[in-house]
């Protein structure tokens, strides 16, 4: 029960890494709001974990403001925020990615971190404590070709994590990030362009441990970084990647 008494929001919590994090947080005693643009997915995870499902578009200011207000109403406060919601564009030469896809990637992967901070940080400052975890990607550390703007958005998340950590440390708020390698999530096919045995083998050949990240891998790391056991850790961007970035 390493999160006993803690109250958390996990964005993109209805599937993939987010659902894994929600499940582990709930098992460790936390109350969890599962925020997702796909409300049906969020509701299913909430039913399985005893959490609270909320519809949210993390790229929309009004939706984010409403999410934080509703989460406070449901749980009586917020201690942990996991910025997990994310999208990618299909593999393409950088000049061939549409402006619409570019804008969408940066709205969901980057602007959402700003919007969530704007909505929640004053509250965390007021209570003098809190943990924020940004789910970035090895793409932001060791970029792959043809995912250029996705790579850049995740590099932005890593830099944002460090600057948030420095600014918020005097207020007792810790900020860390996770950098998973590609995993068994709904985005896997988008990363690869097509989900075929040949393409999977090509991706796996770049991972020394020889497998994709799983939701459980990310959940274990998230649990540690958001728990009191990591009380002296802030500004860390932890690679959960089977050696991919070596």
C-alpha cells in the first residue's frame, strides 16, 4: 500500500501504459481519476480498479480546467498527476507530415503539460507537496527516422520535466519523467507504420533486452517515482527501455 491515502489523476488512463499505471496505483491504495478522451475505455478501467472515470481532452483548456475541478470534487484533493496522454503521427519524411498532424501532436503531447500545470500547480503549491510524472519516450532521447515531430515533442517533455522540477522544488513538488521504448499499446502500429511480424522484428532488434515495454513495466517505475520512496528524486527522466538508449 505504497500510495495509501494518495489521490491521483492519470491522463490517457483508459488504455496502454496509462491503464497499467492506474491499475498499479489503485492496487497500492491510491484513489485514481482515469481521464481519457475515450470515456468508454476510461469507464472500463474505472470499473476494474474502483477508480473514477472522466472524459477529458487534455489539449483543450476548458476541458482541463473542468477535469481538475471534478477530480477535486470526487477525491477531496489531488496529490499526484501523471501526464500520460499522448499521440503520434504516422512515419513520414519530416516535410511530408501535415500541419494538422504536427499541431495535433504538439497540442496533445506538449500543450497538455502546460494546461495541466496551469490548472493544478497553484493548488499543489498551496498544500506544499505533490508529484508530477510526465510520460515521454525514448524517441525524445534517441530519435528514430521518420518520426521527427513526435521525437521533438517528447524531447520537449523531457526538457519541460527538468525545468518544472527546478522551479517547483522550493514548493515541495517533485517532477519526473519516464522514457519508455515502444510498447504493446494502441500507438504501436502508428509508430511502426504497419504492425507486421517483420516490422516488429526490426524494432525489437534495436532493444538489447529483446522485448517491448509493457504497461506493467511503466506502472512499476511510475509507482516508485510517485511514492514517498522517491522523496529525494526530482528532474529525473528515467529510461524504461530495455537498453534501447545505450
